[in-house]
C-alpha cells in the first residue's frame, strides 16, 4: 500500500504554460489529444505524468516516442529524457465512457457524457501532472455527432465553433484563468437549457445557463434564482464579483457527491438543482440554495485561490462551507440554521473524531484521497474558519480575506497562508491557532463557577482536554473562543466587567488557551447562571454542573437562541440517560413530568415556529452515546423512544393545539401561493411535521387523521413526506398502503423515488430488512446510481435498530452490498464501509458479529484501495 504524507510535499518539477485538449467523441469511445507546453523548473528531472487511460501515442517536440523512451506503470508515465527548456508534448489516449462506472474521469450517464475530476479523475482522461499546484490555461475542442451531442460544453468562454462532414460539429472553449486539472470539465449530449442573467456590480452582464434533461427544465427555476442570490450576496458581504461572461450549471443524475465547482461549468447532482413543491420538500429547496451557493462561492475560495496539495483540502472546503452557511443564515432563520449545522457536526463529525477514521482538519497522511472528503475537513473545517470570525469580528475577518486574495489570487496555497493572512491583516498572533489544523479529536472542556457576593464576582474555571486519537496520543492546549453571558435567577441578563477594562457588557468572548484557566467577571450584582459557548463558539464538548433548574431557566430565558436550545438538548440527554439506566436494569423508564412542562412552556412562548420545531428535536442516538463504551445501540433506541412516548403523552393537548395552529397559519398565509417554498411557510410546515411525529407517539388516532387527510395534503411534498415519515415506523397495514401508493404515483420521478427508498431503509418496523431486500428489485432501483445506494442502503446503514440487529443480519447485508458496489464504484463503497466505524465501541456480541463482516470485506480479493484503507483502519 502507498501512503502519502504531508511532510513529503515537494514543489512540482514542471510547469505547464498551456494545454490544448481535443476530444473526438465516437459511438463507443472517445479519443483525447492533449497538446501541452511544458516548462521544466529544474534541469535533469525525469518527466513523470499521472495517468491510467489507454495510451495511443506520445509525441515530443514533433517526434513520436518509441516504447524504450518511456515507461508506463502504477498509473504513471515516465519519459526518460526531456529537454531542459520548454517543450511540446502531445499525448493521445482512448477512453470508453460507457464502461466507466466509477463516475470519475469521463463517463456516460443516460446517453450524455460528463466529467468528474476532483481529486484525481483527470488522470483517467489523459496523462498530466494531476496535482492542484500545477495550474495552466486550458483550451478545449470537442468534436461530435450533431444529433447525439448537440450541446458540447467546457470551461471558460465559447471562442469558436463549426460544422464538419458526416453530420458532425465542433466547438472550442477557452478558459482565460489558469487552473489545476481537477477543475477541468466537459459535458456533451442532449440537454435543454434554462437561461438567466446577472449584472455584476461593475456592470458586467453574466449569462447564466442551467442544463438539464428536457423534461426537467421547468424544475431548475429555483436553482437559477438561488444562483442570482448567491452572486449578489458574495458581492455584498465579501466584495467578490464573478469573473467570466458565462456561468453554466449542468444537472446529472449519476453523480458521486453533491456537486462540483469546475470553473464556469459546475456539474450538479440533479438532487441539488431540480425542485418543485410537489416533488421536493422545503428542506430540499434549502439544500439547493445552500449547494448552489457553495459551488458558486468556490469560484473565489477554491478556484481563483486553490490548494497547494490535497492535504490542504479544508483551505477551500472549510472556508466555502463557512461561506455557504453564512449565505443561508443571511437569507433566513439564522438561529435555526446554526442549530441545524451544529446538530450535523455533533452527531456525525464528533463521531468521526472519536472513531477509527479520526484525522485533523488538515490530515497528515492518506492512502486514497477520496476518503478524505470528510465531515472533519468540511464541517469541522468550517467551524475553524468560524472561530477566526468569532475572534476577529466581521470587520477583522473581512480584512483577513482581502489580504488573502491580495496575496494569493491565482496561486495554490496552504492553510498556513490563510492563517497568516488573518493574523497579518489584524496584527494578531495566531501561532497557537495552528493546532486546530494538526490535532484531531474533539476538545472537552470541564467547567465550574462560583459567585462571591462580598466581592460581587463570578469566577469561571475552565479546564481543557483533547482526547488521544489513533494518529496522536499527547495533545497541546488549543485556543478556544468561549462566548459567555450571565443570567440572574429571574432570567434577566446580568451585566459584568472583565478585569483590566472599564467596559460594562452583557456578553464576551473569552480566549481560553491554556490547559486550565480562571476568568473573573466583576461587578456582578447577583447570583448568576452562566450561559456558555453561546452560538456554539467552538467545536468542543462542554460540561458544566448545571442543575436541572438552571437548564430550565436557560431554556426559558436565555437571549442566545443556540444556548437556549442547548439547554433543552442537555435536559433531553439527561432524561434519556436515566431511561438507559432503568431499561438496563429491566425497570420501566421513568416519567419526566418537569421536562414535559418545560418543553410545553417553550412551545407556548412567542417564538418563531421553525425554532419551536428544533426545540422538539431530541438528540440523535450518536449524540446520546457520545461518552459511552461497550454500546448496545438498541438500548439507546428504546431509551430515546421511551422518552418521546412519555413526553408526547404528557403533552398531547399542546401538540394538537400547535398542529391546528400550524394548519391555520398555512391556510391564512399572506403568501399568494402557500404550497410553494418560502422560509416562513417552511418553518410552519417543519413545526407541523415534527408535531405529527410526536403526535403518532401520543395517540394511534393520528394515523387515522393522516390517512383521511393524505390525498388533500399530498399535493405538497413537505406535507406528503412529513406524513409518511410520521407513520413510517408503524406496523399498521395503512403504512404499507400509503407507501405503495406513493411509489406508484411517483414511479416516473427519479428524485421522489429516492425518498421512497429512504423511507423503506429507515423504518423501525420489524420487517425492514425484507422490505429493503424487496426494494433492491424495484425497477427504479439501481446499484450503479449513487443516489439510489445512498437512499436505500445508506439509510439502512444508519438505521440503528436494523443495521445493529442482534443476529448480525444488518451487518451481513451491508457487507455483501459493499462488496458488490466496490467492484465498479469504490468511492461509493468505501463511504458505506464507514457505517462500521462504531466497531471498537460496541458491546462484545455485536462487536464479534461486526468483526466477521469486516474481515470478510478485508479478505475480499481485488478490494479497492478506497475500501481497504477504511476497513484496515477500523480493524487496526
Ligand atoms: N469539491 C467537490 C468535491 C468532490 C466531488 C464532487 C463530485 C464527485 C466527486 C467528488 N470528489 C470530490 C464538491 C464540493 O465540495 O464542492
Ligand atoms: Zn466544496
């Protein structure tokens, strides 16, 4: 096995002044002529290019090379002798896109051709220095049949086109911006286009073009509008303007991830482009806005300034996730969006950080780069960027961004360059902050405080601990921004003064950067309850010995909406923990009357419906077993379920009241089209849907209500999917009837069928595994389509009850399908392998059953290096 290390980085030996690609698209194959001007940066270095495509010819300075003049092995082409000064290399390769099921490089989907080159797909197309620090200007000519490929696209501007004999035509695209190979894209086929335009602040008119299958064109309107919002927002908030005359988005249904930011030619999973309110939920609309923003924002943070090497991936991804999160928050519901992001981070990234795949935001090594598009690089990376923002403020952060672009536009740089720009622009020292990039594991803070009435001080004692991870045992204290406010016993905000200042404030950001530290708040007029880590100011776990009464006070009165929500989460966590203890001892789960009262009061308060909805979210199992070892997953499902049932039973009237209220709100909405997506209506519907889920726990009657209202409400997908989700776990035949109806009605709609497969894969019903097995045979299902695999098998692998079934059937089933998928799409297979990440923390019986399946995967002949890296790490 080959391990790549950050410490081994060496600058490239060759630069590429320009690259001209000519693609000839034939019936069953394509040929690619790659003509590049190569500039040696040092004398006497062998010319080593990356590549794995079928090689037809190599011509150096006009002379065809004989086989003894080069060698091809291990995805490398070595040309033994090249001139010391600039030379022209022409390489011809032959590709078979219809046979390429990896969905990397050039591949076929439907009858069209698409590319995906990040991180190392370009080497499947031609031989090249396939690394992000080799940047060049690309000119691309595409020749193809006019009927089969009426649309032929690549990066940059269309500079020429023409007709050929035999019904063929050609186009030539030129991208004026130097870019690495991973940002190259090509699309060819029969596509409809939805057009719009945007005028930048300097008056440039940019043509916006969304390419879809003809039948999907009408569903691209929301994405087009989202793009305009994103372009405007990047000008307003980051002072960043678009730089080409055209911006294209192409939607494809076979795609390994969400979307790809190729320069001027973004390629998107259809899931993040197509929407109408009868086929997409409000959450889908929000995801589209976020992903469209994310890929657009990469034009500056990723494309204009790119990564020196793949270890620096978070330089572009962490920063761009931060930017897309801020875009969405500025568009609507900042508090709810923040809570949503924190929830994802805590239930998924914290788990990654506590498991076999734990790695720093800037990994120190990798075997397969595709395995490092992780929650840590993306989501924790975004939290790291957010901490610069919290420490420096909006103005300071923007000064840092400005300096970053001033220094590095057109370059391939590192996370240290970004940190230096933030530090230098603000005249601050951020040396210790570098640890956020090199130390894995979620820091834990133990806190306690005391009030001194005589001195009118409140002292907050903080202690930090960074747990060991497989890559590193001993860690250094990090810089942790802790945003704090104080509440009096009556719930009012209590002002204070910090030592060495005269300013009396309500809130502050403590810079906690030692193993232990005490912060003293002066002039504190009364006994207080601290509100800590407001806004989730750092990606850490914080433990403060609050009493339940303290938490209820914070839940009722904290002015910080994150901290208020967090108080409810802690109360839920404590209640489930009590249930776990009872169930383990074969006792009935206790009744949580005070918690029901506190949640009822919060629900009855005058707050935004979307915020009420998130208050009703009980932490996921992954959050609940955060601290645990020897985990019995089923116990957590039962304990969580028992809490939901208990609370729902106590709150039945309140639940019904607010559900009726939500209905009236939607009916009497001031919006002309209440069925359509709008943030206000989305909030109301999300409240209604979670109330429905709680309602089903409280009373069997809710199923009847759903059944009788179903047809009338099912014209809106948020309602339809909400109703089906609420009843999805019930063993009643009505559930099957409605689900079957749903599948029949939407059989022609690929993306809606994904929702059907999610419902099947995530149900808690006893017959779920059989239903999943049957769904594999459904005509709409295909193992070759990543969206389908994620919907059915991905959701089953997250189905705690069934994946972790005590007889090992869930582990066996997923392992079997991993091996089937690994043979043609290793990227998708290795994602599924990560379902086994909990291995080391399971109780002994399940651990043994999981070990059997992990060994089966490990011993599989021809296993991809993608899956091998993960399985080896789990079992090590
Ligand atoms: N930069 C992209 C990451 C990516 C990718 C996209 C599609 C298919 C395979 C891929 N491998 C890596 C997506 C993004 O973060 O914007
Ligand atoms: Zn990205």
